[in-house]
């Protein structure tokens, strides 16, 4: 099997159709068809069958998938090793983090990185979703939960403080009639977050006014007077028009974890970024914009 054909085959499986696989890979629909036909000719039998629900693997296709995934893992391992052994401080550094963290914590770090090493090009993938570091979806990731995937080098980078925020009007209303002020929360899937429990326990009679997976969107809805929100302090403090609302105790802080695949542990541009992050984040004032 040729790696180019295998790559297309896996894209069809993961995207459910030739068309989606073509869009994902940036190739034409006929190209995907030709690649799959080449594999089917080599296997001398069909690898997919069409159903009303979409493409389904045949028994032969299921067998080819196991070989394809093994080939992919080998190719990705080689790619990571080559990237990790690249000694020049240049090239793209793919970074995954939440949008607010990239805006208000990573921005000064990335600015300093490119000031020292102009040939490094940071590429930020701003998403709350957990990405696959083994597949090189990113070189390095920052997130609030530890990594559970194998072969990931990880450590606790910092503790992120949170606080309660609102507009001056809502902050004043909280003193007289807290139940009339809405709560801005994480979405249902993330309702187990400790700051959500903290907010609901402190204001049990307040209604839920808005939910979002994005802290940045929460801050904007808070700014528009929709309700009060628990926000990371770098984000809340930087949002003009919001103010901290004093509470007897602060919302729970969250640990920020950084991780990368062990094959990239010698990547110089990754090490350079981590060194700058460690230097800047030792000063709490540097977390604020």
C-alpha cells in the first residue's frame, strides 16, 4: 500500500464520504475516488459499501483499516522525530489553547518568542476541544485538565485565578436583589466545572441567563448586562466595562497544564517558547495584559 492512498482511505473513514474527505485533504473528489480504487484493486475487493446512512466498511475494508492505522502511526512517529530533531529556531509552531488563554496569557509570550526568534511562526489553534497531539494536530497544548494520552510529556504550568464579574449596574443590583440578576454559565456538557458549582451554590435563587463553552463569549454577554459570570482574572480584568464583584470567598482556581508528544521534547522552537513562558509566568503581573 502507498502512504498517499492510505491517507485518503483513513480520511474517508473519518469524514464519512468522498466529498468530505476531499475537502479535508484539499484535493478533488475524483482524486479521492482514484485513490480508493487503487486500494480496492490491490485488495481485489471492495473496501466500502454505500448505505442510506453513508459509507460503511466491508470486512476487507476493516482489515485494511488496521494496517492503514499502523502505517499512519509509523509515518506520524517519523514526522515527530524529524521535527523534534530540527535544530534551527525557525518554522511553524502549532499551539492549541482556549481562545481567552491565547489572547490574555499566551499573547505576550508569543510576542517575546517572535521578537527573539523572528523565523519562528506561531500558529494558534483556538478551541476548547481536546486535540490529538500524537497526530500532530498541534505541537503543544495548554488546557485545564491533565493529559491522559500515552507518550505525552506534561506538567502543571500555573494556577489560574478566577473571580466573579459583572457590569457596575449588575454589581450594584447584587447588593440589594441578587436573585434578579441572571447567571452566565458553562454549557450543559461542562456543568461539572467547579466554578459552575460555586456560582450556583452562592446564588441558588438566581436564574440561568446564558450558557457557552467560550469564556470570551461569556465575558461579552456579561458586558451586555445579561448577568454575572465567573471568569479567569486575566480575561475579566481586561474586559473594559466589567468589574470584579466582591465575594466572601473566591471561585476555585484552575490548574493550567501544558503537554507535548515525547518525540518533540528536543524541538528547539518548542523549548524556546516554554522557557519564555516559565520566565514570564513566574511574575503574576505578567499574566495580566
